[in-house]
């Protein structure tokens, strides 16, 4: 009897189907009850034809006006105007050299960190922490990662109850301090200097997911532009090009002055998409907050929008506290390095 | 909310829960499985009018599960490239801890962990989730032709990797580990 590579891969399946509870199991039934208890979609309201006709007429008028305005202001929306302004700011910044051997790109950030503790289908509970993350990345991808966490908090009383039901395990998270050899921490910042600064070419690379992998679509485009703008050692021309790439992403919204979690005010730009966690709302807004003076990324937020009330809740956040090129994996940057 | 709608959803859930949960449990850390499975079915419940009738509902749910897993992984990884890199490596950590009885299984899992995410997904959808090649291509949103190329490449890489890493004591004889012509399942059915 011969064994094909496919048979071998099939046999190596680490989780056989029988390991997953069947629908007859109590736990699977409880899960179904939870799903059915989530808010139901709003019923579709059929509008009278006259109302539809008026709406179509009004919409046509709005579109024509928008089209005229679009032509007048040079194909600009409020978001693209701000992005172009940020692009201009980025282009005029002094060049920051990438770290050379012996130097490290240092970034200090604070972020929300939610951990879902759950045995499959049993008493899940959510715990919130604030995580401080300090990272030093050398040009060869070596470096250090130092992470500390705040005391845990429960977002709801229900989470606390489930934690008790699950045995009240310790939730304290210990500081982790890891050092990494070459290419173990990242591919290194030198890649950023090899990227094209022509916005069209750069947009094509991003759209083809050549720089980072990921899903297709404008939502992911926006995330990847944010990923690259986060790297403050990127050449000014590249940062300028990235902002211009963002002007071509359909659906980017201008939020105007926006505070990050540390209370710093910047310019908020956002992209909205269907929520990845429906229990938190039907729409999720991914927000980037930039310092208008330096174009630096001050913070990021994910905001859930309640479909029925329109209320927004920040579900995850990150604030960048400091960044600089430093000479060792113990040196840090002043907190003013990202501006107000 | 009509009870017919709830009954219809319950039927869909009962038929596909295990397949979808199996799909998710192999792709995210164990303590995060439930939240992703719930997400999949909550979205399906909310959009139940858009769920195709059987048998196409299975494929629709796999596509949805794939997006939910990707979103979940990405939201975990969003804090930076390092996190993304570490998240990508979670597959190998999870997989090699399965203590498979056949020593070659660990080699397979290690080789699969080295594949690009999409290439690995091709193998998993067909060989672990038991989708046809055409269905797997639809879930991944690519043409059957593109899928076949990826599948073949991934399969060959795993095979080559095992050939290199397997030691003399566990190396199967050539006749025991042969390749097969690439034939879509549905074409042979």
C-alpha cells in the first residue's frame, strides 16, 4: 500500500473533527442560544413610491452638486485635502537616517490589550490590560522587546462572574523582556528605503500585497498604509507618497480633531467596515490619528458603532509615546519625540 | 423576528457547526476559538436572508469563517509588524504541540508552518476541511487554475521539505511516499 504526500498531510491534521463538540452537546446548544440572543437585524421598511421618487431626485441633485464641487476643488474631498497637507508636511521633514549597525529604532507605545479566556464553549470571560511595549529594532532585524502590563480589569460584571466560575485563576501578567538575533525580530527597517516613492508604483505594490500579506480590498489598503506610516524612520519621500496613496483609497473619512487615548489632539482619519466582532456592533471604524505638524502617527483606535443608536465605543487603542534612533537596546527616546 | 427564521438558522447551525468549528480550531489559538466561532455564526444569523440555500450554504460559511479568522488574526497583529510576525508563527507552535503518533506528522506540520499563509490554506481546505478543489478556490476567491498552481506548489514544498528533514530511521521508502498526479477531486468523482 502506497502513501501519498496528500494522505500524510491528511493524517497529520492536528484537530480531528470528532474533537469538536457536536450540536447535541450542551455547550454547543448554549452557544446557539448566545448567537440567537444577539440583536436581530432591523426589518427592511418599504417606502412609498412617491417618497422613493423624491429621494431619488434629491440624491441626483446632491450627486450633481458633489460632481461640480469635485471638479471645482480639483478632485478633493475633506479627507484627501488633509492627506495631501500631511503629505506636504512629511515631504519637507529632514531626512532621518535609518539605524546603522549598532543603532536601533526605538518605539515606546501604550495600548489596550484584551484577552479572552475561554475553554472551548465554557464560561468565556474578557480581561482588559494596558500594555506598555518598548521595542528596539536593529538594521539586521535583531533587537529587544520589553513588555509590561497593568493590573487586570473586567469590562463587565458578567466577565467577572465567569472568571469566578472558571476557577478564579491568577490574571497577573509578568513583564517579558526578550532579545532577538538577526532577522528574528523583523525584516529590518532597510526595506522601507527600497520602496518606491512614486505614489502610483507604491499603491500598486500595496494593492498586490507585495509589501505585506493580507486580505484584498480598500480596508486592508488603509491598514497597510497605516502600518508603513507607523515606521517613523521611513524616508520623508516615502511618507509623503504613502499619504498620497491614501488619497486614492475609496472610503477614507476625515474625522477632524481627534484625541488619542493619552489626550493628545491630532487629525483623525478613518476607514469603516463591517465589524470583525459582531457582538460589539455592526460597523467598525479603524482610526489613525496624525500629528498635523510633523505628520507622525500619534495613535490608532478601533471604534465599534452601535447599529441602532449610532453610539461609538473605542474597543482597542494604541498611543505612540516616543520614537527615535538610539545607540543601544537600553537607551530610550524622550517622550516629546512625537510632538504634542 | 419570525420563528421560521430562527428554526432555519438553527438547522443551518446544526448541520455546519462542527465543520466550521473544526476549521476555526485549527487556525487560531485554543483560547480564542470560541469568540471566532461565535462571530461566524452571529454574522450568519444577522445576514441569514443572504445565506444561500443548501448545499451552497456550506461554502458561504467557510468563506465567512475564513474572513473572521483573518480579521481576528489581523486585529491581534495590528499593533505592529512584530506582532504580525509572531502571529504568523503561532501555527507552528499550535501544530507541533499536537504530539502526533507518527513522527512524520510533526515533520508535515513543521513543513506546513513554513508555507505562505495562502499556500498552506490551499492544503488545509482540501486535505483537512475536505473541500473540493473548486470549492476551496471559491473560498479563497481565486480561479481554479490559480488554486491548482498554489496547491501543487504547496504540496511539493511540503514533500520536498520532508524529504530533506526526515532522518534515516523514519524516512519512508520511495514507494511508501509517492506523489500523485494533480487531479481535482470533482474530476475524479
